[in-house]
C-alpha cells in the first residue's frame, strides 16, 4: 500500500478501454468531488446520486483514490464488521456451443468445432466427483444453441438435483430464460417456474453486461435488451428466486453508462429485495474481438478497485454484499480489493472456463483452506457461506439505516 492506497500488482496492462472514454484522464486533474458532502452521506447512510457516481468514477489523483477507498472501507466495516465470505462451489457449463456473437466472449464454439461439447449427466457426476468434499453450490449455465433444447436442459437439471439434493443449484441467466422462452413459445414466468420445479434454487444475474442500450448495441447486439433483463430478473424474484446482480466493465463504457446500470439495479432491489450480492466483472480483453477496441493504457486493476468502492457506497442501503473476483484480478489483487469495499471473495469454482477462454491466467480453483488462511493473514474474519448468505441472520438490517433519498445539494 502506498499513501494508504491498495497498489495493484498489475498496472497499465494490455488493452482495456476506449480512447474516447472519460473514466481515466490522461493525466491527473483537480477533482470536482465535494468530499464534505460525500463523507456526510456515507457516515449517515444517505444515498449517493448518479452524478456523484460519475464523478467518483472519473477520479484519478492518488489522494482522491485514497479518500474513496477509505470511505468505502468504512461503510463496509459498518455493514460487515471485518467478515469476508466465500463459498464452496463449482461451475458446470452444460454446453459451449453458442450461436450468439458477443464481442467480449471466447467461450463459445460452433457446433462443428472439435472443442464443442454438450455435457451428459455422467459428465456432470464425474466433475462433481472431483470436488474436495460436498459442494454447497453448483452454478449451472451454458451456451445458446438449437442443438440443446429446454427439455434436455431441464432433464439434466432434474438429474443433478436428484443426485445432489443438498447442493444449491444456481442456474440460468436471463439470457438463457429468454432463449428458451423463444424456443418453446412460453412466457418468461412459465420458463422460470418450470426451471424452479426441475431444481433451480436461484438465478444467475449474468448477461447484464451494461444495462444501457448505447453499449449493448455495440458489444452484444444479439442479446436481450436492458428492459428484458430487468423483467426476467424481477420475474424470478417474484417466483421466490434470489439472484445475483452483475456488471461487465472495463471496455467501452463511460461513467454515465455505469451510473445508469447501477441506478437500474438499485431500483429493482428496492422493489424486490432479492439480490444477494453485486458482482463487478472486469472485462478480459486479451483474446476477444472487443479487446481490440479498448485502450491499452488503462490501469485496469485500479479501475476495478474504484468500481468496487463506488458500488459499495452506492448500494450501502440496499445490497450488503459486494463480491470481488480472484479469477479476474488474481489472488493478491482480490485480497487488496477487500480494503476498497468488497466483502465477498467468490468461491472455489473448480471449473472456470469463461474467463480462461478470454485470456484469464489466474487459475480455475482455490481450495477452502487457502480462503481461510489468507483472509486471516490480512486481519479479516473468514466465513464460509451458502448462496443466499444465510449466516447474515440479520440480513434485512441493511435497511435499518433507511433509504435516505434526501440530498445536500
């Protein structure tokens, strides 16, 4: 740490951001941030507005970043008291065949690729059998293809739940729900209800990317709209399924796109209270088409620290858990991000294919013992959790601070 600021182990890494972006100025400039107001809001749990989000994301001076991280850490300590959680989980991607053309993804394969696969139940049992003890969670997602129909996926889901009834099945993104809705001609609610009956215990909040059509048209034009993503997530919530919320950042987005995304997430949470955590996902540019469009000069790990800190402050009255990603950031940088507002260190994963295919080099598995020892080493309290953070017995106490929408401007 230098001047109180967590220092990334990787700086000015390979391609990341649009040259037209205003997130990271070419040289440090005087901040327009009114720190007295921000500190007052953070101390009294008063909501940040979107203008403040955009100002914070534009910070670049070392002294400003230090104040931001300290403030986010103070809020995190107030909410989570030094506890860092993690989960014993495994990713099961049931197929990598996908017809979509997302510019940020290298996981997808064509049906005739030698590397294409569709998992059978025997494949899944073999993977789960490699786990070190009983899994708490299986994340169940896959590519979108006419070669894998909804009835096939439901059958596999039922088989997994029957074989591992105590394991929570965190399944399907809104994109998958939409795809199977089109395939079957059934409405979203029916698809979600059938998946829940088959064994889905919660919904993946991925495929959000950036909930702003100006960005979605450029990076994932095949995908559902922001409104459709929100509709499907709320459908799952209405049917009793918790979900995560995510953002894919570090490509061509600007502060106003991020603030719009965060606003929509907070609005849903205040309507449903069913988001378990917010997960900022750093874009991995190295092997992707989108990676060629971003600026190689961005210190993307520092940007990740900043995104985590801003999320902590913006969601302080609504989403208690902010997750960091050792897969995206590397283990040491993920630990450093716990000083910037994050309180959850993700999980063991075992099979993390999507980041690796995009160029990630931080591995696919971390044992539970390492989570415990490393969290203790940095002076935090390790806590193994389940998908819905049941150990937070007073989970609703985040609302006790009140939803203070008042402004001092």
